[in-house]
C-alpha cells in the first residue's frame, strides 16, 4: 500500500478517534486534516495520537450547505501551521 501526502478525515464525529488511531499506526509523515465536528478536547486527543504517528495535524471545519445544494456556498475553514498547504 502506498503513502499519501495528505489524509482527509470527514465522517461521523464519533469515528474520528478510531480513524486517527488507524492512520497513526501507519506511521505517515504527511498532513492529517481532521474536519469532523468534534469538541476542542477531542481534537487535542486526536492531535496527540496523530503526532505520535509522525503526521502533522490540520484542524478543519465545514460550514454551509451540502455540496449538492444549489448555490451551496460551502466553506472549509482550516487552522494549524500546515493549513496553507491544504
């Protein structure tokens, strides 16, 4: 299996920690973008797991209508030192 430069996690919020754990076990050295709707405490926990695995975390939040909606106006907000790379 190859390696990706960027991994994007968007899904049910309760799956965020499990996804981060799986990615961390792969020892990726890329960027991990977590755009799940989770609390700051949960994001701190995920950040610790991701950093132990060697990746850098970018925190994301999706605001707006679903992409299929006409004139969606959906925005992805990002934070973190490597956010400009996304």
